């Protein structure tokens, strides 16, 4: 029974909190008693069947995803433009610009590849 | 969803992880079998078509991770008997459709006149019992470590005297330990549960690592979480450096949720736990402490110890599917007599049951098997 959803705490009232799960889903009967007492409004929590089981460490999430992005996307050995500008290589990839055999962008526009 | 959480669905990063997975698998150049022990992991893996992205040499199977599926038939039988004796049974929707040893489910008992009501949580159960003080209610408390703490909280808060608990919770780490040890399964690495481990922490799994030295990764439920988990397992194998690794760092920690653990320790003891169709695993069955025997349904209704033997429908391979020895399509009843609308076994009734997950959107899984 592992299905749990992340949501943001909007307000707290004793053992219960109002949590915004996004997409218009807000519940005001989420039990937060099983969380560390440091839980506060604005925290993201994981909710399972009406009870919050963990305060999500979003800084840790950011560090984790950043580590993998840096190692697998930005410094990818096969992408020769990655060495120039880490953010630029993601921007290029996300714009779906095709790279030629030499790893250089096939687009003629100077604006492509720049955020 | 918060910005950073949505990056766990980034297709660019996912593609690069998949490329790296293929590279490592090529370097390792061996058939590898990984197992997970969580119905929600099977749901994510199936839903996101993860198996179609993996190299042929890397297989991921579903181990025993569905709480409804492993609830002993004897417990279901006991609840049915009590329902037919006039007690009100409060249960989850999927649990109500699982059949006991006589081919009857709680829903069938309702059709026979038993009062069976569906609830979403233990809190629901408490509210219902409070509203009708003159009736006797029993809450069928099934689940793993993620589901047990709320019940502990309600017990400590004080439960209405007309409500008792039929506790059938299971503690996950020994189950993972049994899967790691099993020479029958012969796995090369395990994807540890994400939310159960959020509660228990990584700590209880360490002893199984010391014992078996097999790679273990605690994994989240987003597609990138799962791909990263598989990549981490492969990296450990490629570098010959098995370890207890955490992919789901935003939720799983070494210590776990100590507040929840404290509540659980005050309310429950651990004893032998029977996993339906699998085995009795020591130290994995939660039971109410003696001081709570008055709200323990097993005590209140003198249910006694029932035989741990189990029966599934003739010809069904539910036990093997639960254990991860066979895939749903290998069961002769799968999608013939046994479908989501006409389930014959527990694995087809629960949202976390392997058969139901495959039946509803397991096309990619089935293609990968061909």
C-alpha cells in the first residue's frame, strides 16, 4: 500500500492540515500528527490515505535531480556543445533542435541555443 | 506539482538515463534479474512502460508487495464469519473483493446478508463507529508500514469501545530480506519500497545487506525515480560495489519517520507473519500489544490461531505470481475466467495486485515478454 501523493500545506489546525495537491484538488482533513513537529505551512508533504507520512525534502530533490542532469545531460560525452554552456545544452535539447554529425546545431538562427 | 518534482518526469533526462542503462548492461553482459516488493512500484513500472525501455538482459519482476494479495485467507474467512453473525465489518474496497479459502469474499458475504461497509481509512472507521454506538464494528486493518501508523495514531488517541481491529499488517524489511535470500528467486538486486521505507527508514534493511551482499536501492515512484533506481543497481554491479543506496532521497532517510515509528512501537508487537501463498516469515506480522487486547478483534471474538495453509482457486497460480515466480499471462486463468470484473484470485482484485495491473494496462509488459 504505497500510493502517496505530494501536496503543499496551506494551513494547519492542530493535528490536521489543509493540503493543496494541485489541479484544483484541495483537502482540509489531512492528518499531520505522524510528522515531525517542525512541519509548517508551505511544506510539501507526502499523503497516503488521508495521513501525511513525510515532509518532502525539496532541496534534496533539487540536488538529486541536478546531480543527474549535470552528469548525464550537460556533461554527456556524446554532446560536444555541452562543454560550452551547461544551461545552453539543455535549452538546445528542449527546443528539439537537431544536431548534425559534428554535434553542431543545424539551425541557422543565431537565437537558437540561447535561453 | 512543485517545479522540482515535475523534473522527475523530464523526457530528456529520462532518455539519457535509458542510454546509460543500456551502456552499463552491455558492459556487464549478463542476464540480470531485479525484483521490487511494492504493488505501487509495479503500477508505476507498468503505467510508464518502463520495461519497454530496458535492455533485454535486464528483467524487473514484481515480488510480494500487494497487501491485499498476501492477507491470509483465514483472516478473510474470519471476517466473513463475523459479518454473517451480525457484526459490522469495515474494510477497503479491494479487500472486500478478495476471496477467502471457500471462494467467498466479504462482498459475497454482504450479498448473503452480512453488513459489510467500505471505508477509505481507519479514520473513516472511527467516525462510522462513533455514529452508531449501539452496534459492534470491526475494522479489517490490512496493509504495510505505510498504512499501519495512522491506525497506531487512532489507537493512541482512543478508539470508541464499539470498534475493534482485525490487525493483519505486515512489516516490510523481513519480506525484502526473504526475497534477497531466496535461491529459488535468485535475484541480482532489489528495488526497495519507497513509502514503506519512508516510515521504517533504511536502517532495518542493512542487516539483509550484510547477510546477502546484494545490491539494494530505495526507489521513488516517478518514472525517473525508477529509471535511476535501475541505473544505480547496474552501476553497483558494473563496479562490483554492492551497497545500500538511496534514490528516493527526498522522502527516504536512514532513520525514517521516527514519530510514526514511536507510535507503532507503543501499539504493536512483531511476530510471525503469514504471506498468503508464499510463506510464514518471522518478525513480519504486526499484532496489537497485550494492553490493547480489548480492541483486538482476534481476542474479542476468540478467533484463535487458524491454520496457515491456504487455498486458491483450482488451477490458479496466484501464489507464484505473488512471489514473482511467474508473470500473470503464465496463469491459465488470466484474462480467461479471471478478469478484473470476474476476479478469481486476490492478485486480480487489488490496485496493487500484479494481475490487475497487467490486465488493465500491461500491454507493454506483455509485448516485452514475447
